[in-house]
């Protein structure tokens, strides 16, 4: 129907006129996931852990206790 076509064309016109900005929240979220991602970048092998790896134990405890995670450079 013509009214759906008009709405679709208006929607596509609005989409083409939109400006998109991609941003990143630097280390605000889960520090365990950040550490695991950094580990995988440097390690090309497939790794499976049946227990918590030692290199994220500190972050895991902080996340579990809901302690703040500050990073100072």
C-alpha cells in the first residue's frame, strides 16, 4: 500500500541523514573480562580453564565484593 511505502521512504530518508558516533567506555565495566581479553590477544592457542586463572583472581574478588575499580596512569 502507498501509505506504507511513504512511511518506509521517510524512514530511509531519516536514516541516511543521521550522524553516528561510536564511543568506548574505557575499562568502566568488568575488569575480569578486560584481563581475559588482554590474555587472549597475547596468546594464540585455545585455552580452557576448569578453575579461576591466577591472573584474574584479584579482579574476580573485587568484582564479587562490588568494590570500585580505579585505574591511575
